[in-house]
């Protein structure tokens, strides 16, 4: 149990505690965006037959420059019934199998068709416009590897190979417990001392956006009993998120309730702004994040710690690309903790320009809602001028 | 009706033909990732009461340096029943409303509590650790604007304001008709002249990845009657995609069937590789894309023409960010058409490096499946050396 650790150590401890991804069988139509746990290999040669690449005529090269009879036609999907021999042409469509004996396919724009005969140009070569068996992909070839993303083209390969399921890493299940007696559901008119619960829907959307599907959400009151009951109910979730009640106040029941439930605390408090009172624990395979109730702290906790853990559980990389940018205005970094500042990144000509979304106070999510990116400032950055060089990463919805 | 137009003209014609986005009411929990059609305004002042920002004691500044009795406690969510007057302190929790008369909240770490009294430090100031009513956001303020993306923090704002629905631009409905007698469904063992249908699942995944939800998919045989029937059945879809049968061969029934169905052709054929025989038409509000059957041509057609049209229908911007990169190997651009080359973009130090996924022939999707980005080469680019400067855009799943 560490005290007030730095943000890099915190992320490292989270990822070290995150279990390896677990493979499952996914129906192909549900596999988009997941990561393959096993390679994808060709079930036969592709093309599986010598394929005509153009609409035209299958011929032998010996017939170059000659006018020969057209003895039949093969459309795509039709099997051939005869061979091609010198002195006869077969009309053929793109994607159709070239019959045995075919040496070239001549585009229909390059021949002169008259009745049942066709005049073949003289400059034809062996193999012209024919894609030979296995030339694009040989049977058994490992086309995609374990760890590859199931992209649209990967799905097309899998479908071509006849895969109705693929082995991929399963998305984790997620349980969300918001806490706070001051919170009412969004559809309830709040009393004078109450506000509406905004963390539940935000967390759900952030989790869905990165591929989590199984999400349960509940709200616990600020009593140890109610919190204990909620925590016990979600023991089987892969990831448990709690919001609020995570500091050291009288009603901050989350750390105590988690300890009581058998969770092993890993850290509490990270030297960062926002989101200092972040509590992280494990319970068997379950990862548990006690996030602050402040929406901006909660948002940063999901972006920086929960999301990489979920990516690891899904077999994905855990790092976001850092882009170079210039600061769009002066900015003064104060305080002794690392600052994760929400910014608006905009393309100006060939460079990115980031403008901090500086709100009125640490709970102002109204200004922060305009952000599409995040800049990390070390506590010693001090006063930075307009045009200063920084790095930023996109929030995941804008990646 | 233009002939063999350039890719920029083609995209412009597609976007000009694309109708303006249509607003609908979306339940808040389904609105993530959509675009607001109307502003989002604060329903009351935030905070709605003077909010304690720390766990501690609400006091008057006149009591600086004094030891005073603690006369009660207010937790978050509890309404106050009394006022604060000089000579008494009230224990208060983060998020709780400061009762009338409160002039400062002193953090519990900064006081000495002994029984029912508390010693207040001498350096306290008016307003300390109190967030005044409306200081973060005033009632009626337009917090988010029409055109803003419904991000996680935007959802949190909407929930805070009590919005159970938001006015957003609706995602278009999509109909997909694949064609080709050589194609069998993925679960069917193909005959010797057949291959499995891979375009249907690829198109569905690409559309879902950009937010389309209502998708119907069918397969038409290469007869005018079957195709006509399929086209008539999907007259109400906002966007209709057909694959295959779009060239000028004997069985390329798509352009004719579309004309017969009352569609107005806009263009046929674009000076690009892959995907030259792209047919684009409209039928009332419906956008119709006749895409080539070749999976790589189909993929490019969706990426470059269909996706921007769908983005416009959803109220989103239609341009992708261009990133600078260096070529990872020599590359020779041949031919007279603009080349859209699938590449693998990788971060090497502080720069991007792109390597073309050059397959064995124009139908090799097996090599192309490793791509995560796209580079546009003009036909006159010629021979380019390793390290040459290029621009690329990410494929949407990797953005």
C-alpha cells in the first residue's frame, strides 16, 4: 500500500494487476473491433480457380491476331464443362473460372466481335488477365496473426475462409456503483441540496465506446450496509468502478467497505490533478477502482487508468499516440501535482493547436465538455507562453 | 452524367447530393457519439447552492484563531436547518450545501477538534473552499452548442441538467445488396467455381463502426428480376449500397436496374485505383452507391465516398485529419489514375512511418488486411524513395 504515488507508478501498478486477456469464440458478425487470440489461416487456395480478371474472352496465345469462333460463355459462379483449345474462344466474365487450357483473357474492349466470331489482337501474352490458383493466398497461409485487430478487411478474410466464429479476446464485464446521498436519478427533480447523478451515464458511455458490452449500474447510499450489499452483488464482474466516498471523510465508506469485502488495496491517492483520491484494489481477478465523485476527476480516472486496464483485458495495446502541438494561449501550471489538463485540439494548417479548457473551479465540467484531448503538464512546467511546444493525446471518442 | 471523373469531383458530387441532417429526439443513454441538433442549456445555477469543496467546518471569518463549539453536522444531500453565526462552527462534508451565514469552509486537516469544540486557524479568508451558487455555470447558459458531439462529459452535463432526451441528428438507415452468382453465404461450402460472400459483413462492420444502427442486408442473383425486386424492397433506406455488377459487362445489371427503379445517375467511373467502376445515383432522398465487387474496391468506396456522406447525414464533419509521415520503403506509383494505397502506419520515435501493403494482384485483400491507414498518390508521383514525405489518413477503426 503506497501513499500519494506518482501517476506513472499508479498506471504501472494497475497494469501489473490486470490479468492476461481470455480468449473466447465470437460469432464473426460480433467480432469487429476485437483482437484475434489465434491466427486466421486460408482454408483453400485463393483464388480457388484460375480467375478471369476482366470481362472478355478466354483464348490460347497461339490465336493471337486470328479471328476465331466463340464456342460458349462462362459467367461468374458457373463451372466450366469444356476445355479451351487453339482455334476457339470462350466469352468469360470477371470472377469466372477460366476453363482448363485457357492461356489468356482478352478484355472485350480489345477484340472485335462479329456474330459468333471474335478477332483477337496480336499482342497477347501468357497469363494475361488471369489470376492463377493460389496466387493471392496459398492454402494454409497465416493471413492474420494472434494480436491483430478484427478490422473490416480482416472480417472479409475470415468470411472468405468460411469462418463463422473467430477466437478473440473477450471484453470484460463491468459493474458501476455510484455513491452519494446528494445524488438523484436524472429523471427526478432534485431537492435544494441535491444534484442529479451524472457519473453513471458518463462512465457507461466511456466503457461502451471502448468495446465493453456487459455493464450493470447501481447507486448506493452513504451507509456502510447499503454499500456492502452493492459490492457483494457484483463480485463476478471483471472490473468494478465506484464513484465518490473515496477520501477520508466521515462518510467516505468506499475504502473500508472494499477492505471488508476481501479486496486487497494496491494504492490510494495519486499525485495528480484532477483525481487525487483514486483508490485501486483487486479481489481475485476483479479490478476495483474507487474514483472520486467529482465528474472531472472521475473522467480522468477512466481515461488514464481504467481504459488501459480494459484494453489490456481485451488484448490491445495500452498506450495512446502522443501528438505534437503548440499552445494556443499562455498557460500557467501551478501546484505540486502532475496536471492532466483537458484541451481543445484544432488543426491549424499543418500543425495542431491546443487550448486549455480552463473552467471556473475544479468541478466545472461545463467548460471541460468542449475538450477533445488531454495535455500532461509536470508540476514544474510553470508559466508557458502561447506557441510553446506540448504533446497531447486525443480523448478516445475523437481518436 | 459525367464520365471518368476525378476523385475530388466525385466526392464533391456525393456530398452535394447528400441531404442535410435530420434532428430527432434521442434518449440520453443512446445519444453518445451523436451530434447535437440543438443547444444544451443549464436548467438552474450550478452549483445550485453554496457548495462545500472540502470536508471540514463551515464558519464565519470573525472566528479566525478562536476555539468555538461545533453545533451540528451537514452531510452531502442534507438540507440545512439553521444559520451559521459568529461563535459556532458546523461540521460539513464535501458536496454539502453551506448554510446561510457560512463565510468559509476550513479543511478538517487544518483544525484541532477536541470534543465538541474546534480550534480555527487564523489565516482564513472570505469564501474559502465554498463554491458560490451559479459560479460554475449560470442558469440558462448555453453550455453545448448545436453541432457539438455528445461526448462523455457532454452526457454528464445533459444528465446534470435533467435531460432524459436530447435533440440530435439521426443516424441514417442503410440497405446493403450484394450481387454475384459466384458468391455463397459464409456458412455454405463453396463449389469449385464459387467463393464466399465477404463484402456483406465488411460493409456492415464499416457502417456500424461509424454509428449506423439500422442495417438490412440481402443478396441478389445476377438476373435483372431478382435485382429489381431487391432494389424495390429497400426504397425507404436513406443509403443503399450495392456491390458487384457495376461495370459494363453482360451481367452488370446494377446501373440498368437502378435507372429502371427511378434513380437519377450522378456519375459512373472515377479515375482512381482501386474502385474505378463506382456508380453513384439518387432516388428522392436516397443515396445509392454501386460499388465494385472486388473487396478492396468496395472498401475504398465505403471509406472515401459512403462514410463522408453518412457523416454529413449525422451532422458531422466530412474530412479526415491528414498526418505527415515518411515512406518506409521505395514505392513506385504507376498508371494514370489516382492511387489510394492501403498502408501500415507505425510510430517510430517522434514520426510516423508508412509502409504500403502491396499485395499480389488487385484482389489481394489478404495483404491489405494488415493496413491501418491510407495514402493518396497522384498519378504523376512516379518513383518515390524510402524516407519520402507523404501524408496519410487513418482508417476509421484506428482513428
